[in-house]
């Protein structure tokens, strides 16, 4: 598996190419946001990212964070999830395997899982229905059985 630094350099190059293609400015703030995202290993919302960056003494505005997240979604470097009706959450997507999510209805904890049978179902349904499946999203909702964050 590639090291974090290698992946960060690759995503910076992809983002740089995307910004050039769209005739957008390559600002240090945009690249700082991208780098902070690719140092994380969790799901996050825009406000949490903004607060984290302010606490790390980055000089970024809330608007820059929100606008950069949109750009990163558009160039497929992050994925936006809308779990329930809560805030949109994001996660990095480049270089990471396809996975699905379990969401606790009580504490909103997000768990990830990967099951190869889902890929088999996608392939089979695509073949049967003559449909080219390019991606998917599976989110299962329920309750933590044990270490729910609301029970502590």
C-alpha cells in the first residue's frame, strides 16, 4: 500500500490539474485543506474540518473550506455522504477501497465494512440487466449493540 506522503503528492497533482482545467486559482489554502483531509482517517463535516484547521493555526475562512470541499467532490478526491438528514459528511476517496457504511441511529457513529459479495451482486445485476454500474452506495442504519456513544 502506498504511503501517506505519496498519496498526498498524487492527490495534489490531480487537484492541480483539475484547477488548471477549470481555470481556477491554485491557492495555498486549497492545498492545505486537501492535505489535512488526506491526513485524516475518519468521516468529517465541513464545520469540524474548519474548526480543526483554525485550531492548527491555518488562515482559512469558512467559505474557503466549504468551496474547496465542493471542488474536491467534483474532481472525485472526496466523497460526500448524506447519512439521515444530518449534516453532510465527507471522506477521502483516492486510493481507498470501495466500502459501505453502518450508521447508529442513536449516536450517529459511522462504521465501515467491506464484503466481496456486494461486488458479486453488482457484477451479476449489471450482467443480467445489461447495465454498466460505475459506483454504488450502501448504507445500513440501526443501533450500536455495546459501545454506543450515547450510552456512556
